[in-house]
């Protein structure tokens, strides 16, 4: 575990206190970890598994996918189905 001294303003301190209370955490370091984990999932784009990439390529080769010029064309097709 890494220890760090951080400086936060009062607003962020209040947010951490709310997160800490809402999730029943022991201290603010757990609140920071929770917030960073949640936010990190949005920032970090996970790599696709090789078998999934192979599956996508197979679908493209077999012609099971369709390309649309715009969203209106796509909408028209799904509404007529």
C-alpha cells in the first residue's frame, strides 16, 4: 500500500465525508479509493479479449453486420421490422 499526503479543498472534503458515510467506510482513504475505482472504470478503456476480436472479425467476414449511412436510416429499418 502506498501512503500519500494530499491537499484538498473544503468542498472535496465534504464530498469525501458524504461518500464515507453513505457507504459505511472507515476513513477518507477508503472513500478516495472507492471514488477513484468508480471513475477509473470510465476513464480506462479495457482491452478486448483476443477471442472477442476474432468473433467480431468473423461476423464482419460473413456479412452478418450492416452499415448505415446515418441514424435515420437505422431507425427506419428497426421501426419497419
